[in-house]
C-alpha cells in the first residue's frame, strides 16, 4: 500500500488519513441510506397519487384530475391522438366518459430525482360517448415531476395502449 511503503509518512499522518477515509466512507453510506429512504417515501407518494387518479377517473372528479395534471401535461391515446390538459378535462364532461372499474396490476414506480415514471396494467370497464366501449386491458406510462413552485408532484405525460387480447 502506498501509505505503508512511504518511509516519510509518519504513523500519525497515516492514522489521520485513514480516519478521514473512514469518515468519508461512513458519510457516503449515510447519504446512500438517505437517498434510499427518499426514494421509498417518493414511491409511497406516487402510489397515493395513482390511487387518487383512479378514484377521480371512476367518480369523474375533474377537480382532482385538474389538480393532478401539470399545466403542460400531454396525453398520447391508444390511437396516437394528443390531448392537452384542457382537452383531457373537457373530454371528461358529465356523460362523456364513464368508468365503472379501473383495477391496476403489475405496477412499477421508478424514481429519478424530481421525476417518477409509473408503468402499469389497468383492467378497465367503461364507456365513452365518442369512442364507444372502453372495456379492456391497457398498459400505460405516466410521468410525474415535482414542481418547483409548490413542491407538489404533477403528471406531465400519460401514454396508454390497449393490450391485444388473444382469442
């Protein structure tokens, strides 16, 4: 080892250097634990927001949907159509869309600093006045980001695809 083979390095200096290295390693471990805890807390927050989204969709609660969506939100539907926040909320006018059931499975939440990506499968029972029967299995990706203004998580992107059913 470089320290041990250097005859000019006193035992005291070696002890100080080793103490500093040990302290740095401990600080790194504490920082890693704090990051891990932060990710767990963020995942819980995102799980809660996903639950709020599901409940608001079934209840057609546009006030909650409005709160969850970022002003620059964009949605890509299973047909490739783009929707802004305003268009998404307008599409939820009373009687336009009715969800009887939305059940999630195979949900994965990945956290990247102030962003989180959710992928899941949703079993849906519902109907749209414009597109007809919505019943089926869907996979979707929803992207959340923490907004600097108020620190709240908001959905910035949502893309969904219908899962083809084998007959």
